[in-house]
C-alpha cells in the first residue's frame, strides 16, 4: 500500500473514533452534578415543621444538611443505580423541634442505603435497597 493510502485510512479511522466518542451518551453523573435539592418527603412521611434536609451534588461528592447536622460523602452512578459511600456528619445536638434528632438519624440511614434514583422534571426520587424513598425538589 502506498503511504498516501495509509494516511487516508488512518485519517478516516481517527475521524470515525472521534465522532463515535462525541455522540456516546454522557454519564448520568452529569444529571446530578452541580444540582441542589430540598427534601419533600421520606418513607411516605413529611418533614417535621421548621426542619429541612438538603442535598448538593458536585462532581462525585454529596453534601448537605440533615436538619441539624451537615453531612458529606461520595456518590457513584451507573445507569439508574446510585450508591452513596463514606457518609459522615457532624455531631451537634438539636432539641427543637422535638424529634429532630430521630428524624435526622432515619434520613442518614436511608441516604446510606441508597440503591437507585430517577429525575422527573424538578423532582429527584432516591430509592433505598429496602424500597424506601426520599423525594426531593430542585432548589436551583
């Protein structure tokens, strides 16, 4: 084969690889990365009055507030699978409203048991391995 033919074949193959990489589906992480959410309900329960839980996803990190304490960890996504790992939180004690610490413990347990997720418009639903759900609304 002539050198010119090899260059043309090489150029065509490089172009095909470049185009195929650029049209491949993007990682699902990009759907969550850079987003902020506020919890609406969990396990079919409403949040206690005057409390809130937030979740911010940045890169592969998740952080937010559980109502009293702040939490942090990392997350990975594969398809609709969502795994939160290394979840940790501060250890402040809050007494008002009554039950806030118990609510926060339940929320941290549910968040650490994450199995899958889906986004529908401005709603994020996280499903745990045991079938419980956390429903968030988009903040930004």
